[in-house]
């Protein structure tokens, strides 16, 4: 049967599609702009978004398994509610949902609360689902690489508790494995929750140290105060979203994102290889130069 991937043009979604194609799966993607990304041969493209009811009904037709990824938007919860209702209407009962680490605890952060609401909906509506709970994405650091390289400051207020940042490629490969496992099962499987973490739990000072080594010169940690971070985010994103990013950063400082016992080992066993590390990203950015893309 066909596996439908939403969010297929983003960092995780693109990799999910590639991983599924490599494993011989029948893949359909939902995208509002089919011309934006060239998908691999054989991938079916459905035009639409998660608020377009007619497009969803067409895209979900003939699908057994769904990868549901909602971007952080002001109407994220509405998108999730509609997508899950249309999925049930279409007879889809197998879902891999991209949530967030400790979604049930950081409920003051809007997109954490939204994702926890969707998790509860998956259970209440009787879906067979894998809930993926990733920590902070290593890939997000591309947004602040120029500040690090040009000013010698690591500006993300991640605190001293530690954050086990995860690579989007690892997220996508686990998602693909779970999608295929559910799609090929003879019956609906029970709900499963997987924490997606990186191999190292890093503090702000740890990350600054990695950059110092990679660049061969000192890089300082900018500190735990999220006000400057919020102001910087507000220069290129809506203020409500910048404030949400501040709330998220405050959770990093107060609680960190610390794996449970066995999280990393379980992922390594699933993937059959080591997890991608933060040091890899820093080294790649330095190798490519300030203007390079990691």
C-alpha cells in the first residue's frame, strides 16, 4: 500500500521520502507547491496543504500509512485535528507522528502543547501509531553559524543541564523504518513512543568548546538569558513565533533535554550504525566555509 508523507519539502520530510524510496516503498507526498522540490522517480505528488479539505481527501485516498509532520504555525493544532479526522475518514489507521521531546511536560510552550494534544488524539481515536519525540535539531545550528564564525559567540541559550541534540537524518531514518514496519504489518499495531536523541548531551559551554576546537580559536557561550535570542529571532520571523522560541529556550535552561536510560542505545540498534553527532555538523560547516550549507 501507499505511504503518504506530509511536510515532504522540509529537512526531515525530504529525508523520510528518500529513505522510503531506498527501501522500495510506494510513496506519495502532499505539498502545496509541487515545483518547489524535485522528488525521486516514482514518487507520486499530491498538491494541497493540511487545511485544504478537498485536497486532503484526494491525497489520503488509497493510503494505508501516514507520516504526519506539522510545521510550527499559528494554526498547527487545527491542521493536526483536521488531518487526523480526514485520515480516519479515509480508513487510514497506521500513523507515524512527529511530536517533540517531553511534549507532555513542557506544556507552556505552544508547539509542545499542540503536539501533546495530537498525541492524545491519536490514542483517543484508536490509531495504531508511532509517536516520535525528537530533541532539538542539530540542523537548526545552521541558522546561527554566522554569529558563531564571525563573532566568536554561541548564541543559543541552551543552559547547563544538557541537550541531546538530534540530527534530522537520524529522525528521518527511524521514521522510515517505523512507517514500513507499520505498513507491512498484517494488522494495526499498538501505539509506540520513541525518544529521538543525539549521542551527546551538551551544555552551552560544551557546544562553545566544540566550536572552539573546530575553528581553532575561542568561541564563548552567550549565556542563559533568552531575551537577546528572542530579539534576534524576531528580526526574521513573526514576533509570536520568536516569543515561542524564547519559551522553548527557557525550558532548555530549566530542564534540558536529557535522554532516558537506553534511548541512544535503542536508536543505534534500530539504525545499525552510530548516531550523527554535533561535532560532525560543526566540522562540516567549517570545512565548507562561512557561506557553505551543511
